[in-house]
C-alpha cells in the first residue's frame, strides 16, 4: 500500500476511529520519551554516585560494590531449574491461538519473583540486601520449551537463538548468582540491641502489673490507690533503668546493615550482576533506542495528523 492510499484510508476514518489511533500514537511517543528520561537518569546516577564502603557508609541513598553471598538457613532456589541463587524471577507461558484464528500469542500461566534476603560483602563489612521492589539485572537467564504446565527437565545444555525442544509451553528463569554484585539503594543500620531493650522493658512492666499491691507501694506516690499517668511514666523509667542494669554485663548485640528500596521513587533501587561501567553503557543504549522510537513515532504522528487535515 502506497502513501497516497494511506492518506485516503486516514481521511476515510470516522472521527472516533481517527481519535483512537491518534491516542495510541501519542501514548507510544510519550512512553518513548519517558524511557529516554528514565534510562538517562539511571545512567547518570550509576556514573556519578561515589561508591561507599559498608563499614563507613552514611545512612541514606548509597552505591555499593562487592560480592553477593548466600545467608545461612533455607536456600533460595530457582523453582524451574532447582539452582541455588541469590534471587530469581520465573515465568511459565502457554502458546495460545486467538479465538478468531488470526494469529497467536504467549499467555502467562504462572510467574513469580523471589524476596529472600541475601548479603553483600565488600571486604569492610557485610550488608543484608532486601530485594523487594528492586530493578534487578541478573547474570543468568534460561529460556526453553516443553509440553507440560511445569517443566519436567531443565534447559538444554547448548544455548541457541532458535526455539529448542518444541512444545506449547515456554519456561523462563532469570537468576542473580553469588559473585560480583553492584547495588544502589537505601542504606540503614538496625540496632538489634535497641529492639531487645524495648522488649525487656515491656516484659518488666508486664511482670510488675501482675503484682498490683507491690506496684502501688512502689509508684503510688499520692496514695490514692491507683497509678496515674505521671506515676506510670515513673514506672516506665524505672523499668528501663532496671533493664539497662541487667544488660550491662551482657555482650552487645551486633548492628545489622540493610540495603533496601528507597522511600522515594526518585531514587531507583538497582541490583546488578553487571559492573558499574557496563550497566551505565546499557542504560545509555536503551536511551538511544528510545530516542529513535520517539523520533519515528513523532514523525508518524505528525504525518497521520497532516494526512487528516491536509487539503
């Protein structure tokens, strides 16, 4: 179909059809512009953010580099391959033919993302990583095909760009493996001892409340037979002092460093198996691809409008 025929088709569209197509084009152009900004924003952050050390990192948004490590306890296991990893994302799809028989598509039957904690060690200290809400760039990805709703075997040993194994089901699993890890997120230190102290104070107050006569003898200063708000504040202060005295000779619980999603969406939470330099280059290439799509989409949109309003 030549350009003159396209112009005729555009002019023959009903008003509703014309505005619908225009809305689709504008939405696509807007999405391309957003991805330009998003990719460049991430590239600049990755390039400009100084790398912190776990031992001396300040509380807030930081960049860390080190080695990703598994924690003790139940392992994190990719559900489709059975591979032990730091993080996984998987999807099972079914090849479906459209109801009208015109074309087909892959429909998602099952999908999931792990949320288990793991650690980053940079030689100066260890930081727990809570991956919930992170944009993860994994180091491993397997895609294979089969004829059951859940794979009976793992991916083929040889990798290929072509579809392997046949079957109406497609299995995809991505994994972040132990090893080099780049992380960008919200760093905060949790004082485990502070949490234990609060629990000790609550436990003491609960015990004291169980013996009301002794509680009144100790804290009922005005002798009215009840503990008012001011006297209860004194009881809490006494409980805290006693809890501190009991803990004075106990070893201090270690603090925990945690990297997690930032409170604001302006600060992206990134976890990557790629190095800082490679990751920044990838984001810049994505920005370039989005720019090409934006320019093509803008030209098509302007041509579409011109075909409608032109003489």
